[in-house]
């Protein structure tokens, strides 16, 4: 992330949006994480992780981020939660977990930053156990093509996804969406909860 985006995400406005809008919306869309062993990819400074622990009542979160500075910030923020949280440097495309070992993966605005974003979806599908949820809030190509995004922020440019393409990729990996994902802000964001079924109807796992 460049300096402008770092300022955009590391501020109280972003925290308010996550707490007051995104979490209640994801709960309405069916996110049920109480007691779960959760992985948050791209945790940033740990606000989402804090909400998982305090609002969602998850049992444990492994919070991963590629950026060591973000990991340091998240560790400081989350220190009071002791053994319920493990904050580490980690890549969404190479998750350090066994197959079918995790109860939920949470993605607050991360996969659109990943050049090989389909690999991140594949990794998520690999580590989730049958019946587990993938809870996501993502930024689409529609947003990334805006003048404001192109001018002030830095994202991979090749092979970005629309909302429909993101959902189609999930379905390729066998995910089902019991509630349809929603788009927000003229299609800039896609938000939803996908479930890995007990048996995969088609496609790779
Ligand atoms: C837009 S920020 C979102 C941060 C936080 N989730 C939030 O909602 O405020 C994207 C974060 O993803 C991290 N990131 C980018 N690529 C990643 C990858 N491949 N694996 C893990 N984290 C990644 C960045 O370092 C950054 O902290």
C-alpha cells in the first residue's frame, strides 16, 4: 500500500465503517463466527481482528499481513487479548495451515491487492473445513478503474475482478452463497459470506 492508502486505512473513519457498517452487514448476510477458529488475511492494524474477538466472539484468530509494520501495529493493538490471538507475517496466497483445518477466513479489503488473487481464493478454499465460512468485503475493478483510485492509490492493474467474477471464482472452488452477495457504492464493493459445502459439486478444491 502506498502512503495515501495507509493513511486511508489507519484512521478512525475506517475503523468506524468496519464496526458500524461492515460487521452488521456481514452478520445480516449470515456470518456466524462465535466460538470459531478464524484466520484473518491482511489484518492491517488489527481493527477487524479486534471486532472478531470482541463483537463476533470468535475463540481464536490468526491475523496475517504481508507488511511487517502493519503486523507490529496489530500486535500492539491486540496484546490485551493474550492467547486468543496470534499476529504474524503471512501471505494470503500461502497460508501456513493444513487442508480443511480452519473454521472461517475473513477478508476485509485485501484480495484486490493480491496480484495472483485467484491463488488467494484457492488457498482460502484449501484451508477451510467443510461447512466453514469465507467472510469477505472486497473492492472491485469498477472502483480500481476510477480516476481517484488510479491517481492516489497503488493496486495491481492486471486481471482485476468485477463482483460477478469474484463470486464466479468462489463458485469454481465449490463455495456456495446461501445469501446473495451484495454490491455497494455503484458496484465498487462486493460483500458476502460464502460457505464451503461438505462435498464439492464441481471444480478444483
Ligand atoms: C486495504 S488494506 C486493509 C487492511 C484491513 N484489513 C482493513 O480493512 O483496514 C490491505 C492490507 O492487506 C495487506 N496485504 C496485501 N497483500 C497481502 C497478501 N498477499 N497477504 C496478506 N496480506 C496482504 C496489506 O499489507 C494491507 O495491510
